[in-house]
């Protein structure tokens, strides 16, 4: 069993912990919090040993009825590998501790590529991970872009990508953030950081991205255009998506035309936390003009799509499963994840 610590038990960390707990070859040795919160009570309910960043706060946790197993360093010592899901920038500060203790670590998209020096996606560079001490899972938007671009590139060759990201304002529980009633250019300059982030996994791809934030919490929405090298048809493209275990197709017959309806659908299908782990490509939008010009809309669930990638990255860094497809199958099976068709 691979012993996994989750440093930062928030939106991403709590999902990674549950996904790790479901895998046949992994166990959660601990999760960490900075302060008493609802998530700490969830960790207790799940039976995850709770560690805290500042051991001086132990009394406050115990007063709330939460047992503290120790400080973060004690958690790291008990682990083979740590998934760092602390807020962006904190992971970089944690790196010297991981180095000192000789622990492998997986960072999230809020950290710069250079913090890990290796950015990961299970379908693209799983085999390159072995031997690295650190890896980084690219952000939710970049994960969604990398999946669709690499699938299209393998099938038809991709000459260039142009994509517009309409981003959710905050996660549903993140009450401190806005906007309440605005469309914010984020950034106003072009390109947005997403294109360069995709290039950390797919360095050869010619990509320019534009991004804005709108007042929704459910999902991001991407409008994507790719120029392909080989001529193809809409039917062939749909087949590529149908054969990809982390690309979902939102069928016309469902009548779903929004992020809100897609989350409701996932909830009704019984997905934990209504998580949409796959890219949600709208079947109706899939278009090929003149043989080489591809267009589509895809919805990306910011809290969820990176979770299976974290799990595969654990096996890739540990070197326990050599074949990416085998790891992807194991992860998806343990999660009960079959992409929406
Ligand atoms: P979050 O704020 O929901 O959770 C972060 C957790 O880390 C909190 O529980 C906090 O208590 C804890 N924490 C803070 N400082 C800590 C420290 N020094 N030691 C230990 N724990 C600490 O954040 P999040 O949304 O889960 O984001 C985590 C990372 O994942 C970021 O890099 C973010 O960019 C990335 N990410 C987030 C999303 C998303 O939509 N939420 C999607 C993809 C990637």
C-alpha cells in the first residue's frame, strides 16, 4: 500500500483524500488543516488522522472535539508521498520540508511549473514521471485543455489552438470571492496563463488562450477552435472522444445546454459531491468545417477534473504501475468513474 498524506484538506484535498481511500493500492495516512473548520469535522467523520500546520493550535482543535495526531512534519514522516493541496504559493514554501525529509510530492496548478519542474497529465506523460521527486498537476482549465488537445493531436495532428475560457467566479462554498454581477477580463491581456500552462505538458502545441470570469460557481466553460493537420469529419472526432476514458459527451438528447444542468445531471447519476471528473464536451457543438477546422464547447468542473490525475500521478511518481492505461483503468474503476456518454 502506498502511504499518502494530503497536506491542505480543502476543496481539492478533501476530494483527493476520498479518491485515495477508494484505491486498492493506497491509503490515507493523514490530512492537514490550519484551523478548526467544517472540513476538519468531515475528516474526523471519514476517519482520516488529522494533523495541523501550527501545533500551537492543538488545544483549539481538541476543545472542538477534534483529535490531533500531530504536526504536519509528523504526518509527512508517516507518508511515502504527499499531495500538496494547500492554497497557491504555499506549496512552494513547503518544498524545502519535502526536500529535507526526502518525500515525493505532488503540487497543484496554483504553483508555478518551476516549483516541481515537471507538470503531469496521465494521458500524456505518465511514463516520464518515474524518477522525479516532484510533479505538478496543471490547473483544472489546463487539464481540460490538455486532455482534448492531446486526444485530437494523436488522432489528426493539431496545427494550432485558439480557446476562450469563461471561468467560474468561485467554488460554491467560497463565499469571500466575487464577482457578484460582472464579467471580469482575467486577464485583460492576451494570452491568458492557460496557454503557457498547457505548454508545460504539451510543449509543441501552438496555443493562444483568452479568459474572463463570470458570476457562476458550477463550472468553467471553454469555447475551443483547433486547426488540424489531417482532414477529418465530425463523426471521426466524436469517435475519438467516445474512446477517451476522461472525455465525456453531453448528448443532444439530454437537453443539457449549461454548466448548471450538467452538475445536476452528475448529482442525479449519484456522483460524489456531484463531481464531473471528465471534460464535458457538448455533442451538439462538435463541428468540423472544411475538413480541418474543429470547434466545440466543453464544460470543466474546476473542483473535480484534476482528482483522477492526482491519483495517477501518485502511481507514476512511485513507479508502482508502469503502464499509464493500467493506472487510469484502476483509478477510474475504484472511483466508479465511467465518462458520461
Ligand atoms: P482551499 O483553500 O479550498 O484549500 C486549501 C487548504 O489548505 C485549506 O483547507 C487550508 O486550511 C489548508 N492550508 C492552508 N495553509 C496551509 C498550510 N500552511 N499547511 C497545511 N494546510 C494549509 O484551496 P483549493 O481550492 O483546494 O486549492 C488548492 C490548490 O489546488 C491550489 O494550488 C489551487 O490553485 C489548486 N486548484 C484548485 C482548483 C479549484 O477549483 N478549487 C482547481 C484546480 C486546482
